[in-house]
C-alpha cells in the first residue's frame, strides 16, 4: 500500500530518482513521461474549467511498477504542462493493492472519477478465479483533491460467470441514463464488456453484456464507448487474440468495433474489429470530448508483458504517453491525427529533398502525393519501407527486442512522422493507419532517396 505519508517519507529517494531521469540521453522532448518511476494507462482524461487534465497509472518510487496510484499533469494548451500532486493513492482497504485504471465524467460542475480498486488476498490463489477483488470506486472531486472513496460495485455485483478480472470503468450518458462500460473475463476465459446503468451516477445495476459469437481473446481491457458523426464505436484491448502475419502482431491488441447498439433495448451488432495502431508500443487508449467538440485520444506508449525492454530503467524511469490525437471518421473507419496544437511546437521549416540527410532525433516530417514504393531511414539503423502493398517498419539493432512490423496498405498517399529522442509516431494516409514505437538508437539520420519532406524542427514542451 502506498499512501501520502509513505511517499513523503521516501521523498529523498524520489528526488534522487528524478535527478537520474534528467541524465538520460533518451529523455523525451515533447511526450509526457513520469518525473521518476513507472507510468502506463492514461486515466480520467477530461477538460474541466478551461484546463485539460491527464491522469495516468503511476508508480513513483519504482521504475518496474509496485504500488500503483494515479499521477496527474494538466495543461491549457498542450505546450505548457504542470506536474500536479499524485491524485489517487492506494490507501484504502478497497484499493490497497493498486488504484487501477478508470475514467472521468463531468456532471453538475464536478468531476466524477470511477476507477478499479485492486485487492489481493493473502494465500495461495491464482488471482484469476479466486483471491482477488476488483472494486469499482467513485470519487467526486474538483480535479485536484482526492476526496471520499465510495464503493459502487464489488465482486458480488458482477455476473456469477465472471472471473475476478473485471476492471476499467468508462461512463457514457444517453437519454437520461448513465451507462458504465467495464472490461471483463469470464470463467470460460472469454473477453467481453459488461454494461451497468444508473440514473444518478451512484446506484448502478447490471444491464447487459457485449461479446462476440466467436473466439476473440480471454480478456477485454480498457473499454471506451462514444459516438462520432452519429456512428457508435467501442474501443477495447483484447488479450489472447491469435497473431497473424499482418494483424494482431503484439502480445495484446488495441482497436475498436463499429457497433450498432440500442442501449435501451439491449440489442447490438458488432462490425469488424480494426486495430488502432500497428507499432510495438501502443496500449490502453482512452478518449474524451473537449469543449471544441473534438474526440481526443491518448494512449500508453508501451505494452504489457512484452518481451522487449526499455533502457530508461537504468535512469529510474519507464514509459510515456502518446501525443494527443484527434479522432475522425472516414468511410466508416476511425482515423487519428495529431491535434492542431502540435503544430505550435514547430520551429524551423526545412525542405528536405530526396537524398538529403537530417541529423537530429526531434522533428516532424511530412511527405505528400506519394505515388511509388519508397524507403526511409528513420534512424541510422531504423527504416520504414513500402513495396507491393506492404509497409514494413524495421527497428534495427538498437531497439531492445523490437524487430519488424508489416502492414497491408493498398496505396500510400501521405506520411506524417513525429520523432522524439526515444519515440516514433507514424501517421499514414491522414491517420488511417498509425505505427507507434519506442526507439533507442544512438545515431540519428533521417534520410530517403525516394521522397521529399517538409521537415520542422520542434520545441520541447515545458513542465512546471
């Protein structure tokens, strides 16, 4: 259990860890990373009283994850960020083994936070079918103060055919009801989403479940349900989906179902599952709608249980978040593109002709009107190539276990690349396909014999 006193008693250790982080040559320039320690899932994303709040799973005293709390940064412009105090500590009997993932919902000028309180009982348990509590907990707050924790659902409230893996609540409002979507794993090891309903955000009752009529993983994590252009989408992270040559290449996946659903009648029809990202480091995406009616997505730039590693642990930190992405719909498909505020990071504009080299790690590069096959050196030992309808990301020799990714794309018209010191986010065909990966090359070298680029040097985001 980590509470505020334990953290304060270990502040000297935390300060030493922070000093180590600052020495890392792979420290990021324009991504959100932990001040020290370990970070993963974004949580509670929202805009409140003119300020954006980004919470995330956080272990501040351990770069390898120990007691999981909620870290917090805020910003007005996605350029200048404030590192806020830890928001939720696992200091309660119903979350003593971790304040796990959850979301935010604004109502009556307050933020309603819902999250999963993780509890592991002492004893010889498998922690799948027995020995575990996953408590759905609510906090009503002003974004900064961790107030009273209220139990909303516990193991007795979930269907009897569920394992003890029920987590990651997300709220959706429609026709006077609040619907809570929760990821789950059945005792038959089938992934699904449970849906609960409430009139007051306090008393929730079981309403329905959403699942496939075919095998599609043993657990569905991090569900997110929303509407764009009158079309409904269900984002989730299925675990246990069988790998294919051009799809499902990560150990766990992140993607979405287009869904036709009548929440009142409890009927639905799922479309085809589509991955949101084809890179090595993308998981637990969460979205929110801001005051400009944008649906913004942020994800963890990492992957649970992956065989590859991150050398940043040597400097007492690990993982980061993706840049914020605006979602749109094109031909029924979700597309992701960097929010417009990212353009405010631009500094110098360089017209980089084919055959010319750019020797730095931090930049934005755009190529348009692509008509043929191509190859791009993203680093001295990292390449992106396209030939015969296959896009290949080859991570080279310095990527700590990441190897090759292949994506089938009929035609490529444009590419937009955001490169940070140890991160790559590649947007293809105006965000129809995206590849996100951490990268740890010692030598820069952005270069292509085949394409011209508009390249922008980038300022760093500021943390205060």
